[in-house]
C-alpha cells in the first residue's frame, strides 16, 4: 500500500492511494502516521478495511511528509563508493551513522529554503527505511521483519557547516527544510526487490545523480543489524541510507543549490519528488 499525509502544514490527514490513484481518507482508522501508529498493527487494521468505502480526498491538495515526528531520524554517510570517491573520502569499513533533526522534515513538493548564512547547500537523493517494531540486536537475516516500508528522502546538506564547523555532521544536515520525505510511504510488500532499485535526481531538467541500491556498500538489512547493536530502534524511526554520486560538492568547481533551482527525485516504486529552492527571507 501507498500511504501519505494530505493537507496544509500541521493539518495533514492520513490517507491511502486506491487502485484508481484516488486519495482516500484514513483519519477514522489512524490519527496520523507518527511513532504511535507506524507499526504492523496499524498496517493490519488498514488491510482489513474496504479502501474504496473510505471518503475521497482532493488529489490536488498539498501532500505533506509521509511520516511525521520520528524519535530517531538517522542517516548513513558515504554508502555508495562512487560518492565516497567524488568527495575524496575513503570508502567506510563500517557504516557512518549520523543524525538529522526530525524538525527538518518537510513535504515532497515544499520549498527547500537556503538559510541566511548558507553558501553551500547540496542535494542527495536517498531511500529511507521506516521501522515498524522495536529493533534491538537484530540479526541481518531477520532485518526485513522490522521494516514497515520505504520512502524517498532528499538528504539536503550544508557542506560548509557539515565539514568545517566543528566536526559534527548534524549541523549541516538539520536545517528547517533539509529533509523532504515522500510523496508516500510504500509498504515493503509492494517492493519486489529492494536491493535493485534505481534512484535519480535531476536539477533544472538535467540529470545530476543516478544510482541503484545494488551499488550500496552496506545494504538495508546490514544497516539495520549494525545500528541495532548500538541503538534500539522504535516504530516510526527513519534511516536514510546514503546517496549515489553526482552531488554538487563533487563537481569541479563545486556547484551548489541556488534560488530558483528545481529538483526532481525518482525511485523505482516510491514515486517522485519535485521541490523548488528558495531563500530564507
């Protein structure tokens, strides 16, 4: 199933897409797609409903982030070798794990805003994993049992803040609009082979990034197993899993996002994001 949140910021309703691509209101089934409800019990409740009997929503309404208020929003650095190479970094021997602030999450068509003191804002098309139940000391072969679904994430990064402001990546990864998610959360049963998904990002109509999950250094299952040796993951937690090559930082000279830029992100089975870049007023 494809789950989404529809409405103005702060007033989104949980919804599902039916077979005719209509938005159906799930607010009488679940209050929101947040840590209290992003679990396998909720998926089972939705499965038991006749989707076509649910109220229709306006397909032209704003689509918000497909999940909201995760306790943990974790990210993986340098998880595609070509991206490590373009940043003159060694491919990691263990996953590089860092935080993004949950407050950076926005919808898939909302503006990405360049902060006032930013001069090196960059894009990163990624696939995020949504956790569906408590996960601790997970065996890699059982990791899929903990995945509720997948969604697109643009891991927006302020490179100067990330690299040169004290060594903590979280500073450059957590601005107010640095986490566009969606358009929808796709439950894992709809993804035939998560280890062979194409992902891409176009900037102003020109291809910038192209990759495939088979090129990940550490795949989804390994990441969940690895992280849960150190951190207990809970329902609704997000892990965004790294970006392929083609980021602005990797160009000679670097080419960073500027006001008026348009980004289009696509991932097999997960839909498409379209965001515009604006400047903080």
